[in-house]
C-alpha cells in the first residue's frame, strides 16, 4: 500500500490540474515544469499560489498563455511568494484587434523588503509614508537618515501624503535612508505600463503600500547587488516603460564600503565641502497648481490646461502617453506631461481638486 507521504505529495498536483492555469503550468509539455523539477523548485506549490490569486482576480485568466509561463519563470528567479511578495498584474498591449493582455510580475513592498534583506548587506529594512502635519525631519549628515518622524493628524490619509522614505538597518544598528517626494512617486506611477487607475490596480487597492514599495525598491538598488537583485533588474527591464529609479542626491544613493557596517567616514578639519544651497520643497498646493498649468495641444489646434480637462478624457490621454512612452521612453516632455496628468487625476480622486464642468469636445 502507498504510504501517507506519497499520497500527500500528489495532492497539490491533483488540485492544480483541476484548473486551466494549473494545466498550463504543470502539463506534460510544460517547459516550466521540466526546468522547475531540474532545479528542485516547488512548481506545484507555485502553481497553486497563482491559482489562488486568479480566483480573486479573474482578469489573470485572460492573459496570453506564454506570458503566464514567463511570469512563473520570473517568480522562480526572484524567489518570491506569489500573491504575498509578488503581484501578478495583467497589462494590456497593443490596440484594436491586436490588443492582448499579458501577465507581468510586480514585486510589492514585502517583496522588495525580502530582496533587500536577502542581499546580506542589511539585517532589516522598513518604509513609511510621510503626511502633512507630521513632525518629520530628514537629515543628510552624517549619513542620510530620518532624524524624527512623529505621526500628525493626517497620518494614514493618502490625500495628504507628501513623501515616503525607506530605511536600511545595518549590523550594529546603524541606519541609512532614502526618500522620494510625492512628485517622484507620481512620476514612477506614470511610467508603469499597467492602468494604475483601474479598480483592481495595486495603486487603487493598496496605494500606501505602493508608495512604500517604490521607496523600498530604490533602497534595494542602492546596496550591492546579489543574484536575486540582478534578476530583479532583468525582470523589471522588460516591464518598465523607462527606468523607475529617480535621480537621487549622491549621498542618498550610496552604500557602505566592504567591511563597513553603515558607519560614518570621519571628515578632518579643513576637508569640509561647502553644502549646496537647497531650494525649499514646493507645497502640495504649489505642486498641484504646476500640474494644472501643464498645457496639452490637440490635433484640432486647441490648447487646454489640465485643469480644464475632465477625468474621462484625462484617463484616455494618460493611456495614450503610456503607449507613446513604450516607443519613445527617453522623451522627457512625454514623461513630464504623463506625470502631471497622473498627479491631477490622483488629486481629484483624493478630493484635493474638483473636476471641471463639461466642455465641448475638441
């Protein structure tokens, strides 16, 4: 008679093969299954993880079969748990009759944190959003770090979010941090090829976690790269319109030298470098006014400010800009205008800006 262990081993396979996604991943002709077995990967458990997410997000089942298998390979390379650390995100490609939906692998906050800690350079990492009214101080000396963060009356209310930081904790307890302003986060959001305004988008369902994920991602890229972090760069290079790493001050992007636990390098008298003058950070109201003033020229010759365009048309414009960025990812003007459109839509969703009255179509 069969022993209990052999029966239990077959149970995940039987469960997965009852689902079309499981049949695709674990079928006899599956390249993924063959490679997973050769690499001693838990293919059956990974298939069940994706099936579990697909039950909550049916749009996954509409994705191209080859993209589902590519997603599984990406999940295996990254070593992240599907649905917990790695989000399967359906993304539309092409137009009209040529439009298809492909499944992409987007690490979330937990995923980036796992990869950062797995580098072996830091022993812990965390990220936090900063809100208007918080008692918050960020210092660049002796290393970039959060000097103070005490929650204020708007803590947790995303319409009042102004920036986000991620902190790596090194052996010995020393810390280094990076931070992103709201504008930088919105620029990263605009560069995602997926529809970040869709109801099932992580940006809509878990906005605060997406802010934290972006900061944690930049932190992960600022430390020495191991095999899994290099795999992350390879995976994201296929999914991003342009690189999502914003320009950071050199001091914020540095990491300790080999053998350093994150400590400080002493500066001897006479070696001090003059500190560059820093301009005050624009207020959210100033940022919103700047976004509203961005002008869009239509083929009819009309020019409208973003403040004059209703949400439906803005959403179509944002998708058009994303499509253009796939072909011309280095166009700074496209990136700037797409970021402004996303910022205005976000402000209207949060109630910080009203939608204008209907106007004649151009």
